[in-house]
C-alpha cells in the first residue's frame, strides 16, 4: 500500500488522493471470496467457496457475521496507526468500551466494491478478500 502514496500531494479537502481510505468505506455487508497467505515460501491465494456464505457486515461500530471466519466478532472500530498515519480496522468480541484489546487488526483497501483486509503483522501480505453484497 505504501507505493500508492508516492508522487502525490494531498490537498486540504481531498480525501480521495493517494489511496487514503475513510472509515465509511468499510461500512456495509461483505462476502469473503479469497484468502491469501504464505506458508514460508511464495504466496498462496485460495478461493473461498460462496456456500455456505462467510459474511461480515460493518454498521456503526457493530458487526454481524455468518460462517466461521469472523463468527465471534461483534464490534469494530476504525483507528489510525499514529506511526504510518493510516487507518486500520480493529475487531472485537466484546464492546470495545470495556477496554478489551482487539481480537485482530487489519489495514484495508477498498476499490471497485472489493475490500482487502491485510493482517497488520503479517510481512508476507496475508489477507482476506471480500466483495460488497
């Protein structure tokens, strides 16, 4: 994602510049269609069957899910990484106001109704690919 920032100057009212994403972009219902990971050598992208559907819906801090991948997640926050000044999604099993650490965190990209959630601490680029439904 860092390459998206090269050679771009951000103007004051321009949130679309340079691949800068907003919290609103993750809102909605998404169908998991692929997962990517590295077993140590190379990178594997696997298709996720659409039946049974694995979905996640982001709506005002709350999460609704179907399937196994995100099954215990009930809440989310979109936060800013103060080191890189980029947004990330934090997923929670319990209400985050109870000051529990997130279950998992992902940087994200949204393009053409595709949401890519990248595991923040996976250097190989591990990700989930989701389609807006």
